[in-house]
C-alpha cells in the first residue's frame, strides 16, 4: 500500500487530506511541522509527501532541502496558499514533483498524488535497471591486459573518435563498447546496437538507414533506421565484417558526410553519431580477399582495440568465477556456491576456446544444476578437459605450464601454416604483430618454408 505524509500547520487541512487519502486506498499520516516531518521519515519511508510552504519553525522549502539531504526518495508535492512563480521555481530546483495552490481542489490533489507515485515507481524501476545494467557490463579482471584495456578506455572514451574493436567470439567486444559509451560525453544519450550478422541481407540496409512507406514490398509505413535513432548518441555495429559491399558503401558515406538517405527516399538526413564497430574477423585479410572495403576499414580503424582471449589472461579466471557465481546466484535466488581450490585450478587449466562467454555459461550451469554448496573439480560440467594442457602437471608453477602450452600451441599452428607467420596468425585468430611478440617472448625460432 502506498503511504502518504501530509505536512500542514492547519489542523482542518491535515484531517481532510488524511481522510481523503485513506478513502482513496492509501496509508496516510499527518504532522504539523517540518521538524515533525523529518522525525516521521526516520520511522518509515513514504511514497509521497504533501508539504505546505508556510510552516512554523522550519518552512517547507527548507524541509524539502533537509529531506533530500537525508536521502529520502519520496515524491514531494508542494502546497501553498501564497504561491508565486519564484517559490515554484525554487521548489522544482530542490526536487519537488509538483506545486499546487490553496484552496485545494480535492480532485486535482488526488490526481497529482497518483501521478507523483507513478513517477516515483518509474524512477525506482529505472534505478534498478541501471544497477542491473552496470553489473552486467562490469569489466572483471586484474591481469596486465585488463588493466591496460581499462586505461585505454578511459583515454579514448571522452573523444568522438571512431573505434574498431577486434576480438575472438566471447571476449567481450560488446561489453567494451558499452564501457566506452558509459564514459563518453554521450553517456546520457542512447546506445544503439546493430548486429550485422543477425539481420537478413535484404533487411540490413533498411535496419540501418530506415525506409519510406512503399519503398519495397511490405513497407506499409515509414521507419526510422538505427543511424537516425543514434543522432547525438553512439551506434555500435557488431560483426561489421559481415556487411555486404553495398551496405559498406552507404556506411562509408555516412562516416564521410554525416548524412544518408533512407531506402526509397531522395532526401538526405543529417546525423551526428559516434560509431563503434566490432568484428571477430581479420579485416586486413578480408580486404586482401576483396570482402571488405579498404577505405571503410581506414575510416573505422581510427582507434583500434584488440581484446585478449581468455587463454592469455587465465589469472582472471577466479575473479570471473566469483563474479558470475554471485550474479547468477542472485538472479536465481540461490546461495552463492563455494568453488574449492581444485575446481578453480581445473578451470584455469582449460584453454577456453569460447572465451569468457563459455566460462559464463559453465558457471551458470553449476549455479542452476549443482545441489550442494561446495563445488569440486568433479562437480564441474564437461568443458573440454581433453583439450586441457596435460603438460601443466610437469611444471612447478602455473606460469611455466602456461608458457609451455602456448609454445606448443604456436609451434603446431606454424606447422599447419608451413612456417608462414601471417597464415598461422590467421589460424589462431590473432594479429600477426602479436604473434611475433609472443614468439620472441617464448623463444620460438621459425624458418618459413619455401
């Protein structure tokens, strides 16, 4: 039941408003002063406060200021028999929902209270959603790679520079895009997402740029495209490497001219968008094969991001396990599991070809399916144990075991590629320069076969 607090020094008004609110199904209380209002707030939370301006002692506006300082989230409706524009403006700046004058209209007062309560509920829902969103897009990890990534985000986010994020599937490209937007000057504006691989080829152009009525069969009404919706905001083009040459050309024009024409229209629309693109494909290879425009690549690749696969930051696995364990336990109304050392070691000894997404799914399954509180290695679902680096047990430290696994993995890929480093990098899904650095660090000598 919604609760109402009435603050007015006139007993007749207090009694009348209390009776009216109770008749409307609300729980209502009434006090004569601002000081009494603050005392009442210490005992319970109210959905709405009807607050008179002219009160003995502390006046209504000062009371409003104090209750906001105390952290009250109640919707406040100011009432006064001596209303003026200046008082209304001051009340609004202090966070009042509305301002109504005496003599009070009962119908208007009830309507205002209901609107105030509805607004308060929406704000609470939005706050909960924002908190849930923040948890969902938390960047977890304290490895060198993750610390460097967070630093890079903090540097580039405030700019409007275009960003191209490369990473294997499941490494968190969307998460990084959200983090960049959240720290940008456009954070209050929408974050518009487009998955180029998930939209049918015949619809992608309309999805991006919109269309006018009758532009094609089935276009029974005009529709705004993602670029128009992202005006003044951020647009995220995921899997940009899957766009057709025709769509690539139109995206290039938008980047060059900041305008486009909806499908079937001859009128240009000007937009101001900050573009973040992502791909799990090597666009340099796609360019060589004629699948991706070089001019678009250079437009997108103003600030490149390369996300490390989970196998290169296995020290972050325990932190990720804790994070997913807590989140899924909360979501499913369960007590968090306790992952024993042997279980964490098992998880760290796996190469995670599906990256963080695969680990996330594994922990979700454990939270749902495992009946006990403690999780041992045998309680874990199958996650490619046959691919785990068996050589790890021959080494005294995890670091040495990991390096041995990486060395063997790279050498095998070089064998598959006949010693061609560029081809081996493509097979591994990493940048050629990154592979060269790893080879030097691991002491791998390579002779390319002729």
